[in-house]
C-alpha cells in the first residue's frame, strides 16, 4: 500500500460527459502528480501541483483541468469526453516539489468512455 | 530530445530462470534513474533509484546497474517467480529546476513468467 488513495477505481461514462477523479496523497506529501496510461502505452505526464500551486504541466488537454485543495487532495476534471480518453489515470505523490524524489503511485482510476 | 528506450518490448521466460531488461536514455543533464514494477491494472511500485555515482543497486532478487557514461541501465531478475510477471518501467530524471516535467518515462518491458 503506497498510501496514495484514488477514487473511483472504475468509471464508465458516455462521450460528451464530464467526470472528476480524486486523489488523496500520502500523509505529509505536498506534491501531487497526474498521469494517463492508455492501453499498452507508457505513462504520460499530465500535470503536477505542489502545496496548492501548479508546478509543472505536461501533455494535458484543454478539456482537462486539475486543482489541489488546502487539505492537499487533488481532483482531475475531464470534460467533453471522447472515446480516446478511455485510460487508466494515476495519481502519485512525493514530499518534494521537484521530480527528482521518489514518487508513490495510487492504484489508478480506470475510465471507460462509451 | 530527452528519450528513454527500453528493450525488449516483451519477454517470456520460464519460472526459475534469470533475465535482464535494458534501458537506454538520452536525458540530460542526468539526475537519477528509477526502475518501477507495474502489475497489470495496478499502480507502479518503485524498485530502485540510482544516482550518477551508483553503479549497482539491489532490492532482493532485483539488481539494477547504471553506466552513466554510455547512458545505459539494466535490471536483472534472479530466479524468477510467477509474481514477477509485470511491466517494468525505466524512468530517468533530469535536473530541470522544476517539477515532474523533468521525468522521462520508458514504455516498459512486459515480462511474463511461465510455470
């Protein structure tokens, strides 16, 4: 158990809809990272927050947005969903703002868009 | 361009045998290299983290090597077990002064252990 909690574990929705994925980092970790993993693809970095502020941005679509709240949990919002958005979405956390430290991953949220 | 290439893409071996997975990178300036194990449908779990000065690091039956001169790393698995069936991901961190955009992920090697 990494200590990172993601909900929901599974989500099935239709094209055009909007969903919210939630992540609670390990106790004491200030950084939260979001990654997307499509079928048989590598992990694609979406966005990172550190202590409530956006720290780094990757290949995140404009239809996607995220935020980190004062209690350090984070939410990833996906809107106007398309079939290609079906993927595993992972959250990771670390104590430091930089990416050099170890990342602890959650178990992921599997999104299926029909 | 910062890249991490892993080989082979997939590998099937018999239980009890050894295997070696490769990772070549072009990430610069180099900070550290990590190997993660990802079971199907689960989150990646860290196996080792190696800095520039470390040549070898072990974690049980897993041994990682790093040659910073040739920018190559390998992960050796000894006496494989069925539970070793997973994807193994190489991740290289560069000194970016920023955050997670300094991490470059390989696509992983999919390892299957057959009884």
